[in-house]
C-alpha cells in the first residue's frame, strides 16, 4: 500500500496572518490618535468656560459697583441738601438768640426796681403804666421766642446727627465701591490672562452668544411699542461698535446697563443705573410679545441686560474687549422682558 500525506488546509499562511495582525495594530494606533488629543481639546474647552465664568463674575461685580456708586451719589446729594438746611437753621437760631438778647436788655433797663415802688415814685403814673404794659408784652414775646429757640436747637441737633450718620454711610459706600472695583479688575485680569493662553483661532472665535442659552431662539417681529422706545432703539444702534467699558454709561464706552440708561436718556426717559433696577423700570411682558425697545434681562439675578430690536436680536454691550453689537435674544437664559 502506498503512503498518503494529508494535505494542509487551504487559507492564509502564517506570514499573511502576521501581516494582518500588524496592520490591525497600526489601525488601532491611528484610531487612538484623536482620543489622545481629546484631553487637549477638553483643556481648551475648560479654559474657554473659565474665561466665560470670569467675565460673568466680573459683570456681576460691575453691577454691584454701579449700584454702590449710585447710592454714593444719592448720599452726596442728600448730604448737600442737609448741610444747606443746617446752615439755614443755624442762621435762624442765631437770629432768635440775638432777638432774645435785645429783649433781655430792654427788660433789664426797664425793670431795675420793684414795679409797685416805681409806680409810687413816678411823677407821671400814666407813663409808668404804659411802660409796664410794654414790658409785659416784651416778657410774653421773650417766653415765646425762648420756646421757639429751644425747638430750633433740637431740630438743629437732630439734623446734624442725621448728617453725621449719612457721612458715615457715605464713607462706607466709598469703601464698598473701591472693593467692588478691585474685584472687577481682578476678575478681568484673570480672564485676559486665560484668554491670551488660548490658541489664536479660539481667541478670535470667543463669544458669549454661544453659551448655555438658546441662541437660535426666534423672537417676534413688529414695530416699537412707543415713540420713545423707537428713539431708544435708534440711540442704541448709533452706539454699535463702541467699546465695552465697565462702569461706563457713555458716550465713548458702555457697560450693559450703561448702554440702556444712555439710550433711553436720548429718548427723554430716565432709567436707573443697574440692570437689576432696570428690569423693574416698566411693565413686564412675555418674550413672545417683545417689541423693539423692550429691555431683556438675563440670568436669574439680572446681571446682564440688552435691548430687543426685533427679529430675534438684541443690542447690548457684551464684555470687555468686545464692542456694542447685535446678538441673538437667546444668547443666555432670559429672566425677564420689560417694556419701559
């Protein structure tokens, strides 16, 4: 019987299998390259988010600075009024004192001896009685003026105490303003350093309109609700391109609430200085009914504000380094819409 050898099974040889294994390993390595870059991308995203957080905190501190500054200005005006009133009351006290002094002198000169004895010794009793009647009137006026003087002195002391209290409050306000200013400057400096550490394309593309709000939110169309609202929109549009300057309300630069205050002032309407106060400066309306000129406040604390101009857009002063511009109304979470 002849011997027979079993044939090897057909299929790739071991060299081919090894080559396929190498190619698979190489593909796995190539596929892993984006995954290796992910931490770097995450770092860039984290830095952008941190820049945005610092700008948000700086904006809140800016509004606190504006609020403290507004209170300080009001206190200065109140103190000036109080000082004018104190000066007038001091003049009144001085006049009363002079009058009492004159009355006392006249009384002393006319009443040097006992009245009954003077009547007996008088060569002209009728003249004496006339003088006595005048003296009684003098004494009555003296008592009345003395009461008036005492009241005036009490009022003067109270006004001086109130003025001293307000001066103390003014000094505390100055310290508060200075503290908020330092906070703003510190936050902005940190944001600038972080922003400068990003690649150039990231710096160029940085914007707050891409944040957690609904940037694509459609807004209503329609005319301004009033002539003054239309005038305010025109004023805000005239400020397009001017720089954000924290604590400023124009005309060369603006922060967010400063732009709203300046724009409505051009329309003859006085608004409060801060975004938190501006959201209460009129009637609330739903966003779905917004009209050009309405004020759109953002975040729960209303720390940012813009002006609706129609077509789903607002004009606002965004943040340091950015100019007054248009952005989608849904760039951040909307907290209220106010019709002035």
